[in-house]
C-alpha cells in the first residue's frame, strides 16, 4: 500500500451581389461603401455541474444518457486538460474573479476553516470587495447578467449575486442542500439552506420544487423577461449531482439494474471508452484505485452491494435530469434565434465526490444521516440523505488518482468543453487549462479588457488567468507557457503545475509526476529529478507568498 493510499483509507456569412451595368451615355457612379459595422457581441452561457465525474457524460465516455450536453460538446471543443480547485467554493471564486482562490476570499471553504485561518486575509468565505467579478465586467460591456443556481460565495444579503454584478438572480447561498428544498430556513436567522431572488431571501419555495428543474426554469424566465437588444451572460450552476442523492419519483428507476456489476467493472468500462474516444492516450496507465479497506466490491456483503448499486442508480438519474434541464434552456435559445451567437462553456466544479456519508466521522454529516430515512426502499427520495462514496467516485475519475478534496488529478481534472461559434478549433484538446482562465477568455470574447489592476475606476485584484481566445482562434498552440508555474493549495494539500510537470504533496512530502506521459500519477519521479523538485518547490513557495496561503494548523474532516 502506497503512502497516498495510507493517507486516504460564430459564423459570419459572406454575401455577394451582382449589379447589372446600365448602358448610358455617362458612367454611373459607384455606390458608396457601407460603413463598417461593429462585431456583434456573443451571448455567453456558463453551465456548472456540482461534483460531476470526469467520465459521467456520454461525450466523455459515460453510459449515462446526456444527449443535450453531448450535442454541445461535439459541436465545440472538449477540454481534457481543464483543471479547477479541489472543491466547489474555491473553484467558483476563481472562475468569477479570474484569480487564485486565496486572493478571492476562499483560501479554504468557509465551512472548513482551520483555527489559524479564521480572520486572515483571503479566508473571508465570501468574495472581497476588491474583486471585480465576471458579471461586473460583462455588465460594464453592455451585457444583461443573469444567474440561477448554486452561489456558495457568501450567505448574507450583501454577499449575494445581486450585489456582485448580476441583474437578475435566483440562488442557493450555501454549498448544497435538499434538492426538493425541504431544509429551507424558516427565517433569516434559522438554521438551514437559504434561497434568494434578486437579493431578497425567500421564505418558502413553490410546491413541486426540484433543484435542477427550478434553476433552468428561472434562467429561462430571466431570458424571456430580458432586453433582447442586449447580449446576455447566463450563469447556470446546478447542485446536481452533489449529495444528498435525490431525484423525482418518475426518475427513480431509470437506471434500475445498470450498475449491478459494481464500481470496479464500471471503472474498466469507462476507461476503455475514454481510450476509444481519444480522450486519453491508448497506452494510459490508470492509478491503482483506492477502494478503502473493506470497501472493494468483492468484500461487500450482498446488502451493502445492493445499497451501493441503488446509490449509483440515483446518481445517474440526477445527471440525466440535469441534462434534460440544460436541454430546455438550449431549446429556448434556439426558438428565440439566440443559440447560433452563444458561447457555451460547461465544466464541473471539481472531481467526483468520494465522501462516504454513511461512514463519515464529520459531526454534521453524521447528524444529517442519522435524521434521514435511509432504508434502501427510500433511497433517492426527499427524506433520504445518501452519497455514493469512493468506489463510484474513482470509477468516474479514472485514469486519474483519487477525487474531490485533493490536489491530485482526480480532484482537479474535470469534464469541460466550450462551444465557440466560429472558433478554429473543435474536437478534443488536451492542453492544460485552469478555471482562472474563464474570466479573461469570456471578457475578451465580449470585446473587453481584463488586464490591469483597476475596473470601473476602482482598484481590483489583478487577473492571474490567461485568455483562451488566441488558442481557440488557432493563433497559439497552447494557453499557458511551458515555464509558467501555477500553484494550488486546499486543506494543506499542495500542488504546482509547470508545463507537463506536476508537484504534489498530500501531507507526506513532495512527489513529482510527468502528466504528459503519466496522467494517472502512477510513477513518482521525485527521486530521479531532485533538481527539478527543488526548483518547483521554490516556485510553489513563491506562489504561496504571492497569494497569501496560510497552511492550516489542523486537518479538516474531509473527505
């Protein structure tokens, strides 16, 4: 058993016209050339899934039915080298700020701050005032800015999307909750999840509420009510398939029996399809999975296997339901003639979720699980509270190592794609990309400037990401230069990427991997490359100073 295993038991049409020559005694004057028209700004739609596995979508090798997302992915560019932070709120802070999570108020998750991080700059748990969000910047460029879904970047009234650049918003303030809204807070001071619309907290939710349906409904409503003369920025952020795994009754049995062979079999099937689709090299070696002691499929009792199978069935149904909700948004864009001029970016916010809620020692998880009706026959209903655990998570992240919460590839390499009308590049790209790149890419697409340390006459945090536009236009061969060092840290787990090299420390010392030849992080080259390790550690130290990393004094109970 390795130390790591020990650590974790547009397109523009060209029109030509022929003008008939008129036989006259005097030549006819040529018509005046029309004045050049400014390029039409594209609409922008960013879709974020919550804890989605790398190979869950059909376009990424999965067996789950996701025809709407698959169609967009195949029209655009699938990004197999796209990376996020290891968990949700740090990723969202980076996406909307264009800078590192430690500079965007989320050096750790607000729920999991270590004692020595509390009150420190960069650990506020909300976006600081010196961050200009993507919504701020696009609204300044004439966009209608619309948000629907999970926020997780602050829970008070002054921290809501309506105060951070969004014209219209419907959001869940926290990181997750009951998908049927059964845990909504009864008052502003009561414990529970809080939903907000246009900056006002909602006291209740309508009958029949289900998260994925409601988020799509609200975004479509905002689009219908909007000014059709302005381009829009839509930020659609699902809480599916984040635990608790829940789905409406009509979908409960949609995948009945599909996963009876277990997670090891699914891992092999998914990895084979990834290779056949060209999403990973055919000679890729996958990291030995960490199915925690006592949790390999053959070690489970019949009852435990039945519960695991049912959890995965519910999970798959949630992903398909989310895809149908995306389909309704896309249908609206097509019906209103907006689709052809819309850039669509899709990403998960981190790797698949490996937390085993049933075995978790986290006090909050234990309390929620104990209060739920987790009989097998009640799995997936509003009164259940289940996750799907490390076995299915590692089936979804293969060939990468581990899952959400860790700075390994399994925690940070995610399924992502971009549909950019008129882009020179489509198909599959394995170049390295980072979620900080979203803001500069989309601001540049809208005709704006993202460089510099000011916005709207005020000083703001400089963007640390890089625009993908030159790459998508075919003018560049990569996004980040081979010598550029990009660091990360969460919960004391560290990593640094420079070109094809990746340095990782999960708490037991630095390890070194060549991701180009070993995407599964199976061969630690630290002993063979001491000089490179020394140089990359120095680069991580510099990154830490620049971003204000405060290493935690205590490790959180995660995952």
